């Protein structure tokens, strides 16, 4: 019997078949408990952007832990590493002068953004603006607000109504957002949450012009635009730190996590544009919100080391290379009878959509037999989101593994 309860798992199947134990990682590879090597197609869970086994990050964390591991940053308290990281993030923010609110991860960041959006409108004298809007297929973490916002019905099954003031619109049609605004009135809508690339819902790229149009709609109707960049942030979009920069979105709020520390420590960060932060920084307003481990000093050290590696090794450009190579090398798989389509071409992400969605979960194990570690995403898709250190030869190895597994 295994005491570990896995997330997103049929525990009966895990008990029956056993866990796939990842014992070690190095660069773009992971190794199981028996020492067998696998190419890591997903960079952990979208996050190991700088690759596995970076001693530089471990050393930075160890040095910080020896000084002070963490101290609350509630009230007027702060730690030097946390302050330094906030300043660094503000300099690369899509909106200059953004304030940084630290969390423990992506789900925390989304719930923080949902609460902040509603509290902002309260401070602006518009307390009726409470409704938050998400999209079909979208994933926004697994806290209450994020689960309610997301467009994955299976993730909401069995919980009852999680959040009354949440709505969902079509993922690919800006007019659907406009129709909802016209139906319930902009005076009741606080924010629209948008993944620039839908991640866990199946890796769906934004239709041409979609992001610009929904951003304009939000601006025209005085609705906060929240970019959920937990997946796309910190280089995964390719060529820029954030999709919001690449597409000129200028988000009012931006949620991040994953690539911030490359998964070496748990951490998230919410970027808040100056106009949204202003009522809270003017004085006299307490925002009664925060997390025990928000801005953890050890995690801040990991983030600073990660960002330094990203810059020194020019990994934003490497992500652009991976974007192009994945798009080129994966394209032939679309012609296989077991494949419905391949989605790629924006960012260091891709999905191989199987014609029979029921095959996805067993296909993950088939891929392992061919030396590839991937995971199912959405309805029948196989996720590809490699670390930025993956070479073109390793991408060819990845495609060859998929080809052998498809038969």
C-alpha cells in the first residue's frame, strides 16, 4: 500500500499498477527508480524551463536557507531576496511599474487575482462589479475561484456550485464575450480571465486577432483583463518573457508561477498594473489577503537564480527555436490515422491530438516504453512543452518516439 494520494489520478489504478517514480533529472531527461532514461516532453508540468539538475539554483537556495529560510511579509515585514525579486519582476513586466504580489503557486495566483479584481471595484465605488468570466477549455488552477472560472466541466463535477459569480464563454469567439456583456451588463462584470494559450485544457492556440479583440472589448466596457500566464510566462511563449508582451495585451492583472522558479521551489507571482494598485498604495486601505509562504525567501533565491540563467544563456531565444522546430518536426504526425491534428506554432508548446480520445491515457504508458515522458491534456491530447535546453536533435528523438508509439 502506498500512502501517497496522487493528484488527478484514479488511485485504484495507481494501487494496481504502481507509480512511475521519477528519481532524477538532468537537462532535458529524467530517470526512473531503475535508472532508465526518458526524454522529458513536458518539463515536469510545464515548468522546468531551464532544465533539470541545475546545481546553481540548488546552491542559491541552500545559501538563502542558511541565512534565513523565510519570514512573513505581512504588514511592513520583508526579506532582502523577496524585495530584490519583486524589483526584478517589475522591470520585465508587460506593464511598466507593475506591483508584485507573491503567492505559493498558480492556483493561489488565480484566486488572488479574482479577489483583487472584485476588491478593486469596491474601492472604486462600483461594488456591483463582481462577476468573473472565463472560457471553455480554460484551466485556472484548482482553488475554488479557479475551478469555477475554468471551462473544464469534469473538474467541477461533484462539488456543487463553487462560485455563484462566475461565467464561461466560448474559448475562440470574442463575440461570445461581447454577447455576455450585453446580456448581463458591464456594470456587473469585474474581470475577464484569459490564458493566451489554453494549456491543460488541450494546448489550443489563440485564433488570429482573438487576443487583441477581447482586450479591446474589456477596455471599452471597463472590465479588468486578467492574463493567466501561469503556463506561458517566463519565456514559454517564445522570444518574450510573457505572452502579454508578445501580443501587446497590457493586462490589468497577470497571474504567473511555474517557470518563475523552473519548479525548483514552489512560488507564484501576481503582476498588478499601476492603476489597479493605486487605490491600495494611496494609504488607508488594508487588503486582507496573503499567504504564509508568499514571497518565501528560499523560493525567491531560486527565482533569481533561474532568471539569471535564462538571461545568461539567452533561453528566450532558445524557446523561439523550439517553437519553430516543434512546428516543423511534429507536422508529419498529423497524417497518421491515429492522430486527429497537431497543434503547434506559437510558443514552446504543442499537442498531438489523438483521433480516439480514450487512447490518450494508455498512450502515455506506451510512450514511456519508447523513452518519452508525456501526459494527457484536454480531451485526448498529448502535451509537449519541453525545457528550453532541449536541442533540435532531442526534439527529433521526441518525434521518433511518438512515431514508434503510434505504430
